[in-house]
C-alpha cells in the first residue's frame, strides 16, 4: 500500500452507520411528535424532518464513497459536511426542547 492510502482517514466507514442510526432516531422522534399531536404547537417536527433529509443524503454519499474509487474523497467530504449539518440541526432541536424554547 502506498503512504497516501495509509494516511487516508476513511471516515465514510464511520459516517454511514452513525448517520443511519441518527436517521432512525429522527424517525422515532418524528413519530413521537405526531402521536402526541405536538406538531401544531412547535416547529420541532419540521426541524427533525430536515435533519432526516440531511442524514439520508450523508448515508448515500458515504456509501457511494466506499463503493467508488474515482470520486471517493469528494463524496466523503460532502458526506462529512452534510452529516455535520444534520447533527447540528438535531442538536439545536434538542437544546430548544431542553430549555423549553418551543
């Protein structure tokens, strides 16, 4: 193996399972909000729905980066950025719920 291959972070192997788990968590949260009929009282359901989209895109891109050689680094960088945006959205929603902002 070359030195560049050894130095590659290969974070896609971490993004894929983590974003998939957070995607499932977002679906549970969204279902919980709908069952309790809290969707009309807050905008947390819209925030979680947007996070779902970001985690889904991050999952697809991290999987694509593991399957291809030509665009692997580009897909991985984009997946990393999108994953962090989704994580930030989920964190903001959690803080809002914790401090009863919504």
